[in-house]
C-alpha cells in the first residue's frame, strides 16, 4: 500500500475544505478493498452542528458508490501536529473497517504515523453488541 500517495491525496483534498467558521482545514483519503480511492474534506455550516468531517465525507462517498470495506485512511490538516480522527469519525471508520485497516495520521507537511483500528478505538461498539 502506498501510504505516501494516500497522504498526498489527503493534502490535495484539504484544499477544498469549507471551513469558514473554524478555519481548520482537514483532508482525508481512503483506499477501499476493491482498490478504489476516495477523498474528502470537512464541510462546515452556519448551523455548527451540521459540520461534516473530512473522513466522513470520504467514507460516505465510497459507501454511496458501492465500496464498503476500507483498507486505509489518511488524514491531514494545517496543523504541525498529527491529525487524529474525532470520536464520531473513529466510530464510522470502525463500521466500514476492513481487516487490518491502516489509519494514517499526518501533519501539515505530510509526516505521518500509522495506527490500527484497535489503537484508536479499543472496545468499539459494533453490531455484535446488539445481538
Ligand atoms: N474535523 C475533521 O474534519 N475531522 C476530524 O477528525 C476532526 C475535526 C473538522 C470538523 C470541523 O470542520 C473542524 O475540523 C474543527 O473541528
């Protein structure tokens, strides 16, 4: 898997961020198990609670196109620190995570660290918990 490529695509997607309220631009790029690539950015709203994170933009694009298994997701922002998915996005990534998914958390320059699903969301709530 080409992690550098996914981070680069996330950085490109960050350019489309619509973040006039927070000023915090985020970009994401996912690779699905069928080899497809989907990007996303955060899309904010004057009704703040309606904001959509970059990760979920990319995931909803993939699922709505028929790809439901994520092999890898890269996330970046304009921060000097690595950008980690928020809690809601961790839950949504978990819903569509393929086996051994890689979560690639990048800083603004494209330096990154790679995590597994269990690293960022241990004891996730899943469909099995509803049986
Ligand atoms: N944001 C993301 O896009 N992804 C995250 O995982 C963290 C937060 C966005 C939401 C909002 O537009 C801005 O960053 C500030 O929270």
